[in-house]
């Protein structure tokens, strides 16, 4: 079976999808699938994230397609399934048209882009696109893929008449990190994600300023979007905690692991996540988490590995106060429970098997020539 996995970009600054989509590709190749990655910016061929995950794939099996779609299909050939990650973009619409005309089943993973918060962000353009093409493209998909029950419920509310498959993102659980605490004894809460208004960083700044935890710092790491880093700097200065916050910028691969090794606590005060890959990665590294009900992580409370609270200042302040009052040994025990949770439930083999069964159930009959369609 040949599966073409597409995304807006595999560049690191695009957050969780570059990792989760490319890692899915590697897991599929381990199961004997011919998998290819493509993005309209050509990043599948150049992304360091894809290069890093290739170690999980058999040599020379995961195809990294450069160039435009025509070049990708010329390199890979006719796929049996197209798994498109994301919505709204011109290339998503083009893939929808091409797949429909060629008789190739197309699966769409919205990757949080249809969640209520995201749909309401810059709503005028999205409502117009919804009416012009996006609703029809989704209604004609072979299946939709949700990464969490809440996302599946939200997709069902659109009443598209398309089956919805639930499969979480996977996460790699490697050997436990060797902790590298600061010599001065300062403890660290880590935010590691895109620095974007959706991520709720003002909640973190306001909560930290109210609690003023002695001996704690915040590391806010990630690519800046929309100039939001400067907004957070200004807010931190206004609240008198600028000297307690470090902004190291984007961190990937070994530098990212080094940040996890410093962290006593992971924080993601988000308004909306379809999955929350950063939460899964933190737990895989044995770090307890504070996040909000904007992320589908009720398991933090159910398994005693973190705090899951409403995305408002009062609730996040209470959670942060409780976390910093928790002793280092108990935090470490919470982190161990989180690590065991993701190891049991989010292995890539399990996740890829769910999607592989979906692909098999939707395998297309002989369709039109892709070359002719693209012409």
C-alpha cells in the first residue's frame, strides 16, 4: 500500500504537526507501508524534524517529496490513499479536487483547525472559505481523523456525513533523562510550544505574578508568531516578573531535550488544542504538567500526573500555586506516572495500526490517471 501524507509544512516552527505527521510516516513504513511526505513549501525534503524521525524508518523507505505536487507524484507514483493534514489552505483544496477526480480516498486530519477557538479566530475569512469550498471538500472526504474525543465531537457537530476515526498522536518514550538542575537551586517551569495568542501565555504570566513562587523561573521557548513574544515581555515587565522569565527562542532536537532535562514542571495554558503534542512529550520525559481544558488531557487528573483546569486566570493561578507547593519528590512521582501513562497508551505502533486499518478499509478501486488530472 502507498500512502501520501501531506501537511502545510514540515518546518520546525509549525509546531506539533511536523513531528506527528512525519513520525506517523516512519511508523507506517515499519508496518510495511510505502509512505511519502509532501508539503507545498518543499520542507518534507529539508526539515530537520523529518531527518530526525527517519531513524525510526527502514533505510531508504520513507519518501521525502520535494517541489510542487506534480513533482511529488512523479517521484512517488499513484498513492492508494491521501492523508491530508490541515484545512483552509489552497493546497488542501487542490488535493481534495485531485483525489476526488482520480478516485483516490482522501482522509482529512484537521489538526485542531476546526476547533471552536480556531474557527472563531479571524472568522470572516474562514466563514467565506467554508461557504466557497471547505465544507464541500470535507463532506466529500472518505473519512475524517480526530486525535481526541472532544475533537471528534466537534467534527460531528458539522454534520458532514463523513465517518470519523479516532486515533491519538503517538509519542516516543525513550530512556529517562538525566536531570540537570541549576546550581543555584532555582526550579524551572517550562513552556515549549509556538508563542501564539492561542497558547494562553498571558494566563501564565498573570498567575505567576500573583503567586510569586520563591525559587522558580519560567522558560518560554518556541518560535514567535504575530509578534506575540514582545507582548508577553511587556506584560511580564508590567507585572514585575521580567527577571524571572527566560526566552531562549525555538529549540529542537538535542536543545529541546536539554530544556526538558532542566524542567521540574511543564505548563501549557492553552485555549485550544486538538491533542496537545507538547503535553505528551513532557509526560514522556517524566515531567508533570499543568494545562487547561482547552487541551484533551483529563488523564492528567485521572492518573495523578498533573493539573487540568479551566482556561481562566483564577483557575490557572490556583493550579500553579498547588504545583509549586508540591515537593520535588512528589512532582517526580507524578512525572513517573505520566511517563507510564503515555508509554502504555500512545505508542506509535498502536496509533499507526489504527490508521492503517482505516486506510485498508478505504483502499480505492482503479481511478483516473493522476497525470491527466493534474494537467
